[in-house]
């Protein structure tokens, strides 16, 4: 983290992408709410789904894959199985071979449960060396970018 | 297992309850498909959701809870994130304090991915001694029962 | 399940392989004990570790991999984070391309928490067609086999 | 995050607490290495084990529990099942009712895989209102504190 990254806003209107996640029995931990580590699993799920369906990411055969380089989450309220989560996502920073996604999660009552961010570095699958983001993937990420 | 339990049918019409599950990034394992252990997490999720929403199960405060006593799964085909699972459930056996659920999972093309079963023993939360299934919970389970 | 499979014994001396597992925070579910689905994750972990370290399984590059075809678990007592699990394993049946492992888990007091079994079918990674078990892998599995 | 928090050092000697974690089959994701979200599960596991064993935390019955308020991880290298992780932990900041742990994970070759931090707010279990950290818990956290 060369320069500090601000937490993204707890405001659905700030995000161009929205999806809904379902909670599972095992998400709840011994304290009765969704465990903090699962929030990162939600981030992974939301991000990769968009990359696969709209950016051409092929997680099985593709020559370029996205690896997580840094992640962060600020927890603002509980989530509970059974139920759903409204997940919002945008691109906060887009570099040559890396991208920082910004995400916000809301409970079914519209309360913000968490905001966070997640950095992907795109690399060649074989060598794990950084690979430039090009073509449909760059177009997708540009379309999700929010300009300050 | 006092007497062998047959695998449930790979036929959606055999089940009175249906729901849809979403897959997550982390469900896929190193071989590229949903890991076998996750199927049991799906069973848990499907079963408890019905018990909570329609049978009055209170997983945080309730005096009676359902503990898994035995489970089984026959794997018939892969499941893959990103995607969904059509999950079907019925009650195969209903005793005084225990119930055996039967489940079947289908991929988005309608291929059966797995059939399995899962036994809950209802117990007093405080003592973990078996507790008779009564009231709305028994009515729910009776309504999901399939008579041979 | 063409013929019923008996539950394996809750007796450590019946198993040629032993290892110890560590529990994690997230293993405990809302009822305060290790969730039932995690037991299958333990089975997967114990089995594949032996196959990799002693049978030559290469989960990243190998041409032959083992897929779970069927699994079963009988739950006999709770497990709790923080703590460890003593895991025991043997081969109950060894066919041309499939193997049924039998496992037992014990808590730190020596109480049996679960017994179960898990069937691997070995397949060609590329085609997912059954592949004969040969060489060091067959030798390993033979060495873990228990003759009735 | 009122003020930016620096990433902790990738140096084992900077941490007063050390433990070793085991990896599991399911930790590896489709790219063949431990999934990023699992690292937070490792943090949870390392932190709570110390709190339970040395600080008197009672996760089942205790009146005061620690909830995750913010977490962060910088990924520096892969981890792989089967194998172990050397985990290091210290207290970076200790407030009246909150604590920021700093952690570092190393692979079996001594390469640093990740550094991160994790904030617990201690709350009354019943009300989820902040609770002052006192007694053996404060003594423990003080003993793990590193003064700049």
C-alpha cells in the first residue's frame, strides 16, 4: 500500500454493478452471524463472475488469470443466514496489469454490512508474471470504473 | 445404519420442495469443479432454511435444535462456479425425534449432480438429549414426507 | 451403492494410517461445534495427503486424478475449535480404478467423533474417463488395505 | 480507517507469538494455491486460539466477545496444500475496547506469504455494545504488544 486507500462509500448509487448473493448455513459462525472471512469470499465471487461472464476470463484454460494481491474490509453490520446480500462493485483504479475493485455489501433491510476493496494482478498462468490487461477485459473494467 | 438406505431418485418430480442455490468462487477446487464436501454444505443450507422459515426453528435462541447424525452423498456429475444448482428435498423417514431428509442436486442443464440423504436428530440445546418433534415442525416435516 | 457398506469401526487399532488435524475458528458452526460438512473436508485432506506424499498423486500436473464418487459419515460426538482431531484411515475396498477409504475421527480425549467412508474413482484428468490404478499408487493403496 | 495503517513487517523476529497451521485440501482454489479468503480464516484461527487459551475468552458462554471490525491482507507469495504455514502475531494497537493484531504468514521454505492486520472490538455478547478490555485479557494483549 504505497499510498493509503480510502474505504469505499456505503452508498449503492456509487456503484455501477449490482448482484445478489445467497447466504449459507456454514457462513454463520459461533457468534451467530456471517464470519468475517466469508466477506472476502463474497468479494471473490462477485468479481470473478463479472470477469468470466463479461470480460472473457477463462478460469480453467485461460492463459491470463487474476491473482489477489491485497484486500481490505471494513465491517459495519451483521449478515445472517438464512437471507441474501446485495453486493455492489466498481473499479476504483485500473493500471496496466492490475485493478482495484471497490465493493459494498448490504443486508436485506438496506443497511450497509461492509465496504472493502480487492486488488487483482493479472498474470500469465504459466509463469505468474504480470500480463497487460487488454481487449474485452480492459473494456469491461473501464466500463466499471468510477472517475473521482 | 441399522438397515441400508437406498439412494434417493435423480428425478425432480419425486420431491415436494425445490430451491435454487448459487455457487461461489471458493466452491471450485483444484480440479475445477465444486468440491465434494460443499455438497453437504448445500444440504445443510437447503434443510435449515425450510426448518427456519416454515418449521419455527430458531437457531440462535430456540430450545430445540437439529444435529446431523448421519449423511451420505452419491456424486453423479460436476457443478461449476459461476452458476446455480437446483436443489430438491423431501422427508424419507420421520421418527419421534429424528428425520431423514432426501435430496437431489441438478446443474443448470437439468443433469443430476448428486443424490444424498441427511439425518437430523432433534435435541434440547442445553442437554443435547433427544427431543420429540412436535407442533409446526412436525407438521412441516409431515408435509414434506413421501410415502413409499 | 450396489450393496450396503457397513460403517467402519470406532477403533484406532483397526487403521494402518494415522495423522492429526488442527481445527479452525470457522469449523465451529452456530451451535458451537464443528459443522458436519467439515468432516468430509477432513476426509479429503487426510486421503489426498497420503496419495500425494506416498502415492505420487500430482494434483496440479498429473494425468490421473481421484474424484469423489460417494461418501458417507456417521457422527458420534462433537469436535471443537480450538483443538485437534486424530484421524485414522484404511482402504476398505480396492478395485481396478476405484478405492473406498474408511476413516475414523477421534477427539483429544480419545472419544470417537465420526466414522465414515469415501470412494475415489481415478480418472484421466483430460477426459474424466476411469483410469486403472497402477504402480506406486496401487502399492500404497494395497499397503493400506485391511483384509476382512 | 481514520489514519492509514502500515503493513506489518515480513520478519519473524518482529512478532512475539508464533504457531503453525496445517493446510487442507479445500484451501487450494482452482488456480492451485490457497485461496485469498482463507488467509483471513488463518488470522481468525491464530488470534482466537491465543485469546481462548491465554486470555480467558469463552466463545460459547462468555459475556464479552471479540468481533472483527476491519481487516487487511497483503499477499506476497503462494501457499499450497499439502503443507504447513508458520504464523506470527503481535498486537499493534491496544485501545480501551479494541485491539489491532498484526500478522505474518510464512511458507515452509521461510518465504513470507502474507502480512496483514485484523481489528477486534470487544463487545457485550447480549447487547453488542463495546466492552472495556480488562483483567487477564488485557494482560495478554499487553504482553503481545510491540512498542514502536
